[in-house]
C-alpha cells in the first residue's frame, strides 16, 4: 500500500569491440596517470638526481686544505683524506674523523679563519 514496486532499467548497449574508438578510450583513461608521472619526474625525480650527481662530484674533488661544512654543522679544514673517511681540523691540533658523505659543502677559500 505505501511501498511502490521498483523495476530494473534496461542495460545500455555495449560498445562495439575493437576499432579505434576502444583503443583511444582505454588510453584516455590512462592519460591522467601518465601525465602525473611525467610531472613528478620533472618536479621531483630529475632535480634530486641532479643534486646527487653534483654532491658526488664535489666529494670526489675534495682536496687537502679545503674548507668544508659537515652535515652536523661543523666547519673545518680538510687535514687528511681517506677512501671513506675525511679528517677535518676544527681547531689547532683537533681533528675529527667524519665520513666523506657527511661533507655537505665546500666553502670558498678564506671563509674559515684561524
């Protein structure tokens, strides 16, 4: 009496299989995903790879006497270089051993004064 009957609607006609329309239809669904990956590559991945490459080149170019900043914020002069360890002189007669990768910046000559 208060409840009316519900009837199912007819299903829409299925698109024709194959053809160029179905190929562009599936590509059109993937296009936003592809565009998002391209944007992420140019905004995040590529600049990070460039920074890593520059940091690696800086570490390979380290030489005795360079004035450096470590990741902990210590400023000093390179006293000795090893394969993976750098001895940084932070005061007269005081040397710290840090990993080569802990050097984050090479300062211009004369910045670190003693």
